[in-house]
């Protein structure tokens, strides 16, 4: 769990950097499974530096990744931030290409979108000129969030010119950020390796559930967007829940209710 100071930092600024989160041995395992997962997913389209590769890491070929969502280091913080009824939506591996412009993952208005926490970790050191995550503190809340949505493009400024916090990280570190925060990266090398674990706050009203279902419809299309139209968003082995995890079972039920996951799967 977060300390009181860390909790207040997250609530105020929308993010926290968790130093020394992974052990060096865990980083070795993550690197091996990262390569295996992406190599298997893109046998038909090997990485050549021209486009981003993305894959959900929730199958039996990447077992350490597949169980990260239930790791208490992630889950205890998530439950502290968004409640015990928050639910997981996936863990992945990405090879990024070039800069990533300023954007939020979700709207700040819960009637328009669901929201939650994303844990990002890089498998190589990253800094200001090598693709480190940049976050605009406080941009997970209005009015700043919408001010940026309305004005950021018209400012015509480079990524580095926007005031932000640069999350310089080693592979053992993790950045936890509210997905409503505006974020970007600059100077990243071709194929920089980044993974995430994502969780959403459970929608509480009819309007929030409707927004979550809209988000779910877009999420289901992710494999097709990354040139693998026949791949499921959630691996059948993860859905089968072979360890009979009560925590995962609750997530699966909610994912079906909100249509992130086909109810017949």
C-alpha cells in the first residue's frame, strides 16, 4: 500500500513513482517474457522500427505477466485508491517507436468515460532524452484537464516545452498514474520496451456504466488495431482462471457485465 504521504501525492498530482518496486530477478523474468510474448504475437509481422507493437500478456506463455494483476503490490494500491470493487483490465507489452504526443487515456468526466490507474514500467533505463514518461501534475482533474484538451494543440509547442514532471526510471521502478492525466514521451529509441498493468474504478451509476460499456467496445478492437484481428483481448487461459482465484473470478464477472469480455467466453 501507499504511505499517507504517497497517497496524498497521488490524489493531488495524479501519479506517484514507486522506486525499487521489482527485484532484479523479476526484471530478468519480465524481459524474457516480454520478448517471448511479442515474438509469438508478431511472427507474421516482425518488428522493423516502423510501427508500434502491442500484445496482451495474459496467456500461459507469459505466466509471470499473467499473474501480475493479482500481485498484492499492485492490487493493494489499486484497492486503496479506487476501492475493493475496482477491477483489472489487462497487462501488456509494447515496443514504442519515436515520440508520443500529449494525451490522456480517458476523459475526466465519469459520465463520459471510465477511469482508473495505470502502472507503467520500462525494461531499460529511461530519462528526459530517452523516452521517459512525462506527466502534467494535476491534469487528472478539471478544470486543468479540459483546459489542456481545449488549448494544448493551439499552443503549437513541442513536447519538451510543456511544463511537466519527467519520470526518470530504472527497470526496477514503476510509475502509477491516473489514466485521466495528460502524458507524453520524447526522445525514445525505436523499440523502447514498456509494459503496463491497468485497473478501472467500478462504475457506480447508470451513466457511468454506460460510459464503461462505450470504453469496452473500443478496447475489444485493440488486437485488430495492432494487426492481429483473430487474437482475443483476454486470453482464454486467463479467463479460465486455472488457480481458481476469487479475486480474478470477481473481475471476470464484472468484465462480462460491462462487456469488456464476451459473456460466452
